[in-house]
């Protein structure tokens, strides 16, 4: 992997963590009965998520967002397991692998840069 590819992977991983944490704050407030104060750090987290996606080196926002989708799916399953304590099943893992392969094709297909 080239450094730009590793950098993009790191950006996507951090963006996924920020987005999932931000969305979970709303989930915790509305579905788990947590304090509305949970929303404030969640909004900051969602703003960080949006900023991180602007760091992906691609001329088209839509391509950056589409490729990120695969990473988001895999990261959501990691969150499911590590934070919520529900282990993904084989279908979750297979689906996430397909999505990650698709994200790789979107970013590194013929005629695209390695980032």
C-alpha cells in the first residue's frame, strides 16, 4: 500500500468512529433514555466526521462518500461488537467484506489515483 492509501484508510477509520459516536449519542438520548446533554458531544463528533471526509484526496466528493460507505459498514459492526456487546454473525462479516471490496474498487479502480 502506498502512503496516500494508508492515509485515506486512517481518515476513513477516524471518520467512521466520529460518525458512529455522534449518531450513537442521539440513539442513547432518544432510545436509551440518556440525558439530552449526550447530544452536544454527538454534534461535535458529527462535525468532525464531516471535516475528516474533506481530507480525502479525490476530486469528487461523491466518490469519497461512496467509498467511505463500505468502511462505515465494517466499522458499525465493530461498534456493534465492542460497544453494544452483540457479536456480528457470518453474514454480517461477509457483507462487510463485500462492502470493503467495493470501497477499494471505487477508490483504486482503473484510472484513479491510489488515494
